[in-house]
C-alpha cells in the first residue's frame, strides 16, 4: 500500500474547497469538507474491520455480523462514503446525504 503524502492531501482538500467556491460562503464550506473527511475515515475503518472479520471467521456471515455489531461505529451500505460518492452527480445528492448520514450510529 502506497503512503499518501501531505502535499497530496493538501491538494485534494484544496480541490474540494474549490468545488464550493461561489456556491457557499467560504466560512461555511469547510464544514462540508470536514464532514465528508470524517465520513471517509469512518467508512474506510468500517471496511477494514469488515475485511478483518471476514478473514478471521472464514466468511461466516452470522459471526461477522455479530462482531461488526460490537464496533464503535456502525454503518449501513447507504451511509458509507463509497455510496455517497457513487451518487455525487445525482440531482438529489443533498437529500441523499441528509437521509442517510443520520443513519450512522455510535
């Protein structure tokens, strides 16, 4: 796995902020970017745990489900960054985000 550089992260964040310029006040769009970064982090962590349990329990879905239910954050498939990203061009993306992000639970 290739390590991500700080310069790359800065570049991606800057590009993210650029997408909001002119549409949202600059004092507010950072909130959107930070939320999406947090969702991305949770999604990646959740995916890693799922892979770990899948290997550990040899694909036994019942044991995997039980182990995942004990994780600190639980995501359904519609609350993941991958799902939200797949809907990024949907005209109802705001509705999708508002509907599914509250589904995340701690």
